[in-house]
């Protein structure tokens, strides 16, 4: 199961957003700047392993890829999809928050 989302930011910014969210979720992860980021995340009391990757479309546009590598044994397909959607949503929201904060600073 894989979910993709175009984001209006550099690849580097998207990768750091993934790390920020994983830290907020207190996820156990392997930190690699190049390649996939693999993380064990507790979603609704069930621990699954996810992979995150970011590919660059242009200097200011990237594609965020999120996949579930090893779902928890009792995680239903609907729950797995909900987990992917949740992770996509909070990462994209975090990117937007950071961008809005940077825009606000430029007006000061």
C-alpha cells in the first residue's frame, strides 16, 4: 500500500518535515538523508513499519511517498489506509506551517 502527495517545497525541506513528524510521534526510525526512511509507528495502539521517500520534481516541488512495509498483524486494510492518510496529512500540514512561518518572517 503506497500513498503519494505532491508538495510545494524542496526535497530537503520535505525530508526534514518527515523527521520532525516522526520525532513528534516518538517513532523509532532509521535516519538516512539519502534513500528511504524506515519507521516503526504506533497507530491506534498497533505498531507497523512504514517507509518514507521524497523525490524531487523541481527546485521547489517534490513528491512525498509513504508506504506501509509491515502492517501490524491485526491492522485491517481500512486502518492501514487511514494510517497512511494520517501520516500524509500531518506531514503536509507541517510543511505548510513552516512555509507560512517563513513568509511571516519575511514581512517583519
